[in-house]
């Protein structure tokens, strides 16, 4: 697996190439506390290059000084990756799904479509703030931050504050209306903003499957998957 280091503001990110093919590109955005290692190593169902980004504070990417993590920061991370690889589709899990929504709405000329799946950090704190929960999580994150770092690729404990981020419904839907295409592929009880997106015309919903990359290929390139090699 090839990697490259890219800049996003003052910090450095790592973008991983999971598959090198010519054609339509796919960018994978992991869940909170995750990394590129969350994705299946088999990217072959996608008929083009496949990339996986480590968000700031995760995987092999740098931590942000002061621990100021929030979805829009991760969206800036993904935007830096988009600048590297060019126009593409997105596949996001958890916080990566919410980031995919933000980027798809902010860059409709470059994001051809996005598949959103469940995962850690999907809901945030919901549409209404809970200040007691913010204080509790902040205290826990600071305590964990003071502990020794156990591995070079450990996640910054301060990313826990992303789960206190408020996700207003009208805000999420505004990005959904600007996007070319959003596909919800979830299971279980969805987040409030996810439910609200169902009313946006450019948004469709499909049943979730076990292989996320294959799900994205099924949505955006079904003809490729149905093509069988010729019999000789």
C-alpha cells in the first residue's frame, strides 16, 4: 500500500492508496477513533483507484496542537485529499459519513456522489447541545491526553470532543441539497440529521451490506459488477 503525506493547514495528513487503476476514484473516510486500517484490504469491486485518508489526530496523521477537533476540520482534511486526487466519489463511515456530506455539499463540482454508512461519531451530540456532557467528555479527554502515548499511530484522546458537536438538522440538509447525490446505507436507529436528510430530493437510501466498498460500487457502478469475463 502506497502512502503520501499532504498538508492541511498547519498539520500533516497521510493519504493511503489502496488500489491503483485508471478510472473513477473513490476516497474512503473512516469513523471516529478509526484509521485507514478500518477498511477492507480488498478494494477490487471498485473499478478505479481507491484512497483512504487518516483524519488529523488519527492513524498516521499528525495530532492537532490544542486538540481542536470538529467535523469541519475533518472536512478540510478531506478537501486537501480531494485536491490531491481530483474529482471522485466518497464513502464515509460514522464521522466520515458526516464529513462526506459536508464535502459533497461544499464541492459539488468535484464530488460526484457520496455513500454514507454507520459508525462511531455519526450522531455527534444531536441537534441540541448538552453542556454537562461536554464538560464530562472534556475532563475525560484531558485526563487521557495526559497519559503516555502507547503507540506511534495512537488516536489523539481529544478527538472525543467531536462526539459533543451539535448537528443542526437544517445545517445538514443544506449540504444535502447542494450535493450531486447522497446515498444513505445504514442500519439500526439513525442519527437525527440522517433522518432529516431523507426528505432532501438528491438523497436516496439503500440497505446496508457487510462490504462497504462493494456497496459503493453497487450504487455508482453496477454495470461493472455485473460484467462477467468472457468464456474462452
